[in-house]
C-alpha cells in the first residue's frame, strides 16, 4: 500500500500533462535530422524525453519547496504525501539510467542530456531574475531537438548545431516556452514574492504585468513569420502547418485574455490548461512540415492529454 501511494504521488509530481513538452520537442529533432531508424529506437528516445520532464519536475519541487508552500500547498512533496528522500533517490536512479542509455545511443547525446539537467537546476536560481528566468527556461527546452537528433543518429554535436532546421526549430521552442513560463508566473506570484524571487510578474505586480500579456503571446509567432517571410529559413509550408499553428496561437492568445481579465485568483491557474495546450500544439505544428498525418495524430493526443491530465491532476 505504501509503495502504491509513493508511486501515485511520484507520478503526480512529475506533471504528466506536460510530458509532451519535451517529447514533441525531441521528436522535432528526430523529424528534422533526416535519419530513418527503427520504431523501437524511436520509442526508447521518446520515453527518455518524456521521463526527462518528470524527473526535472521532482528536482524543481525540491529546490523550490519554499515558495511552493504558498504557491502549491497540495503538491505531494509539500503536503508530505511524497517522501522527499525516496523521491530524490528514485529520481537519481532514473537520471543514471537515462544517462547510460543516452551514452549507448550516442555519446554526444549524453552531453546534451547532462546539459539539460544542469540547465534545469540553474533555472531554479535564475527564475528570480526578471525576464532572464523566462529566457533561460526557453533555452532549457530548446536543447531537446538537438538531443533527439543525436540520439537517433551517429551525428556529432557540430553536425546538429550547424543543422539550419534544428537551429531554427530550437529558437522557436525557446521563444514559446519563454512565453509559457511568463504566464505561469501569475499563479506563482505570492510564493515567489515571499521567497524573494523577482520574476517579471513580481517586479511589476500582476495588475501591471498583464499589459505585457499580448506582447508575450505574439512574440513567437511574429519571429516565426518574420524569419519565414525574410527567407532566412525556408522549410516549406502546407495547410496542416498553417492550421495547427493558427490554433496554437488562438489558445495562447486566449490565455493572455484570461490572465488580463483575471491576473490573480483561481482563474489564473485554470488558464494554464490553455497555455500548456497552445505551447504543445505550437511544437506539433512543425512536425506537419515533415509528416502532416503524424502531426494531426500528435495534436489530438497531445491536446487531450494536456487538457484532461491537467484537470484531473491539478496540483499547480
């Protein structure tokens, strides 16, 4: 019984509704690497990418427990439902297992794997610096496509870092997750302020920060449009990409509207399901440039997973 309770609490703390955040980002690396491998290797890579989100959330809960006592008192580690010692041991085992598998897939993938986890720890300390925290979180997620490309092939770091498709996709991921994080800071306002973390929302106050909502929502799409229009990147386009990208914008813009109307209170947390869904859908839209059918399937699965898992496991 105690073991089952621990497993449930651990999985809840992993925030499975956002496994697709790292999963889709890594899949983009696979899609744009131009390498074809067997399905079992792809499944293994995706499992590592999905798990990486959850492991990092456990680390974040441990490092950010001070503000979470105010921001998210129902999180298992805060409430005592999840034993901190055993959670960290389990996380370390998962981390080592992922490191070994990454090395076996491609030694260069291990380097990016380690960078991702190091960047996550650094983020907990940079979160308290206005704007830099947002940017750093975006950079943290932007390494996923490079990991996917390396893990699926025998390429080296130089090869993937000079792959124009991967570089631009990673840039767009960085911008979108910077926006996503800005919106999550509304629900964290009280705890961040009490813990002395001066996020942009804390620095300005929710009532003033809300005027930046629409700018933050537009930035990823403006940059994407400008780069494609200027022909700096020409990945081609199709109706599937345009539709999925447009839907993602509607969801992100809707988040901006909700948080403009309700910058504090219960509805700020509820708005996050649209924030997260729009972010994952933005990532998915790029897969449509390579495989439209797969993009549609991932959109449906990703949207339903983010929406319903967030509602049922809401511990924010």
